[in-house]
C-alpha cells in the first residue's frame, strides 16, 4: 500500500516513545528490549530509505535522556499543530460519517476540505488526480479506509521521491553564516533570537549582525535579543547594510564565532531595490568568508496561508533561498501550508515555530509533522 506501511511504523514509533517516557523511571531494564522492537523491521521504500536509515541509527543510540527529549519534541508538534489537526481531522471524520462509500460527491467535498486546510489549489488538484487514480487501481470503496490512503498521498507530496534533509549546512572552516530574509512582521527578529538560543544551548558561540539598518528600531530590537541570548552583536543604524555586514563578519572571525545570524531588510514592495541590496550583501559575505552564506532562510508566517506562498515565490526570484522557517504554526488551522510550499515552490522547511517560548522553534521533521497532524485519524 505504497508508503503507508512505513507511515504506520512512524506512528507506532511515536506512540512507543510516549509510552517509554511514562514508564522510564520504573522500567529502566526494559528500555533495551523496546529499542529492539523499534529496530525490528528495516524494510523501507526506496523513496525514503536514506532518511529512515539515519532515523534507525538515532534510535539505536537512544539513551534515557534521548527518549525524554524526543517525547518533548513530539509533544511540541502535537500542541503546535492542534488547531490544524482538530479542524482538518474533524472535517475528514464528518465527511466519513456523511459518506460511507467513495463517490464523486465525496471527492468534491474532500477537495474543498483540503483547500480550506490551505494545502493550495494547484496542489489539491494534483493530489485529487492521484487519489482518484489510486482508488480506481486499488478498487477502494470504503471512505474510512481511504483516510489511510489520504495520509499516504499527502506524505508522498512532501517526500516527492527525494531523500529528506532538514540539515543546516555547517562550515567546518570558520563561522557558519545564516542569512535571514522575509517581509516585515513575519517574526524574523524573534526567529533569529530563537535560533541563537538553540545554538547557544548546543554550546555554540553565536553572533547577530543587524543588516536591516534603515527600519526604525530594527537595530536596537536585535541588540536587545542579542543581550538576552548572550550573543555577540554588531550593528549601526542608518548605515549601508553591506558595509555593516562586512565589518560584522570581520569581528565574527576575530572573535571565532561559530554561528553568524544576519538580519536583512524586508521591503518586498520595492522588489528591484531589495534584489540589488541582497545581491550586494551576498557578494560582501562571500568575499569575507568564501562559500558563505551557507544558508539563506526565508521566514514565513504560517497563518498568512497562500500569501506566504506568494512571498516564497517572490523571494525565490530575488535571491538564492536554501530553506524556509515557518513561524506561528501554533496559531493557525492552516497546517497544510507545509505541503503547499514544498509542492509549489520546491523549498524545504528547515525550522518550524510551534509556540511563543524560546524553546519552541524546532528543526522541521516530516515524520513528527505527519504524526502531529494526523494522530487522531490513524489508529
């Protein structure tokens, strides 16, 4: 049944991890046996083989602390996707009650349900074609069973024949430079702060550079977050952004910073000027640190839905985007934007904001995302 057997394993693993954490203190001697259960079936479809192999290696090395940490991450996805899950799964369940058998009327209402989840019109049309083809090929008539196929096909949309990677490109020969782009108001500055907090907790030396030099209060705002996260800071108001970034990177090298997070202007309404500015910034960065920026992350407010996809398309035309950060996912019922952006823009999600706390920015994990979105739908 396509990838769904593997998805069932994903759900099983998440539930087993949750159960493990509950019994961890009382049943330490059983953890090794449970690890073996997790490792029983190594067979995975080629489409996600590389991703699964790395996941299995992580599972093999799980310690008590790892299990607790994994459960905490699962709980963040669970809580952060609650609004999306309740609305989407509720609508699918009601659809299954209304239609016990697959019909054109069922397909029409399913299509509207998916569009309302902000998966995107083009993505939904493509998805519906694939679903109809699979229903016909496998002679599926039961709408309850079809729910499993729906989850399967939505997973395929994101995987799309690729080996999944949410990794940040790390520079082994000096500072790793991460350029942050996005329109004003999407949570760019707070995302920089959360990334700084994440890397600081990993023992990294972090520097912030304020490249949004002409927006009122932007430099001071970033300075406040640098102080709160105990990060190095460099910035000058009303100065040439490229010049500020040049001086900041020289300081980053002198102070042996591990991670450099660079804020930029978000004036997308003046596309040509922004493109020229980012082009100049990229040349300056590469001159100081060859091969940099190592990542250019576009910040998207998940609650903006299709407008966020338009922003992604626009920024992709302006500069070389390597990945996305989706913020405010916990405040929206439009969780389908993850699938829509990957399908329509071809950019991977690298981080996802699942709450307001500093610890609530998580590395994006498609398995945790699918589990958090559909856990109430699959037994």
